[in-house]
């Protein structure tokens, strides 16, 4: 039992170390530009002055977008290098270095909770999800961006060719597996969307005109093609 705890601590230190090094080397370039985060706030239909907690906030890209919407900002991340960057760009935000599995907040605090591209990095996913439910207000809404394990690029490049980044605890699950984890932990799934970023990233790269690569909110809502083929899923949830 003690051995398991030591192994878990070592693994957690390794993940933290990998992210600290990545942020030291690549800083904001490691992530999407701030504009790409607006979609998550739109999908949550955020209202001014409500309180958002971004879990695994990195250097604060989502919170920067949330600042424009007039929200009260809180964020945590395990990597202190990321949190220090976030503190520089968002001096008014409440930002802490913390593990998502043990959130440093009282019960029933937040109106919105976001966790983007990070749930698959957590060692004890369900513990972290229960923590999110604990600190969320009864009518809170959640937005999670998670990777699809059924996508060909994941299956071939990552699983078959072995390019999974183990030090950063990279992972993925199928649509059904993610849905099960969320419902078993106490969430109600309200909507699931495709993430549009892979497509819009190319449009942005090909275009000098930034208006062409804006994430199309209408399209994301109407999209009819099978969700199973999404690169990542956006789950919008509430407490069950
Ligand atoms: C791919 S980055 C995404 C960052 C940010 N959510 C975004 O989309 O811009 C994953 C983040 O998860 C953080 N992370 C990994 N494990 C964590 C944990 N147990 N608790 C809190 N943060 C964690 C990393 O430090 C990193 O900043």
C-alpha cells in the first residue's frame, strides 16, 4: 500500500516536471491562442460577474478569454511555471499551484468549471471529478475538452507507433467511456460537441486574415457528422 503511494507520488512528480519543462521551453506556444478559447465560454453561455474556476489552467489562456466576458476568475494548475505565467497576465485572478485531485477551495463556490485538454492527464480521474462537483454550486455548469481514443490519428500514431507521451501522462477514451466516467461520478451530460480546433488551426495557418479562422459557433452547434470521429469532444455538463 505504502509502495503504491510512493509510485503515485513519483508519477505525479514526473507529470509536473514534464509540464514545467514544457512551459519553460515553449511557454504560450505550447497551447492554442486565446481566441480559440472563446468557444467554450459561449457554449457555457456565461454571464458577467459569475465565478469561473479553470482546472489545469496552464498559463491562463481560457481565463484570459473569460476576463473579456467580465467573469470573476480562479484557476489552479500543478505546474508552477504555468501558474507564474498566468499571474503575470492576470494579476487580478485568484491563481494557485494545486493538484486537481485536492482542490484548495470550500464547497459550493463556482458557477462555471472548465477543464480543457487535461482530464486525461490526471492519475486519479474520478477523484478529481468528485472534487469539481464538491466546489461547484448546485446549478453550476461544466465544460470539459477531452481526447477521443477512437480517432485514427490516435489509434495509429499514438497507440500503434507508440508515440504516446508517457512522461506527460497523455491519454484518451472513447465517447462511451468518457460518458460513462462522467455519469458514474455524478454529472448529467447536457450536450456533446466536436471540437473545431484542428480544422480552424489549418484555416488560420493558411490565412493572413484572422477573421477567416474564427471558430464557427453556429456550425459547432449544428454539426451532424458522427461524433465518434471527433479529434476531441466538448462535454457540457451539470450536477446530476
Ligand atoms: C495540455 S495542458 C492544457 C492547459 C490548459 N487547460 C489549456 O487548455 O490551455 C494540460 C495541463 O494540465 C496540468 N495538469 C496535469 N496534471 C494535473 C493535475 N493533477 N492537477 C492540476 N493540473 C494538472 C498541466 O500542468 C498542464 O498545464
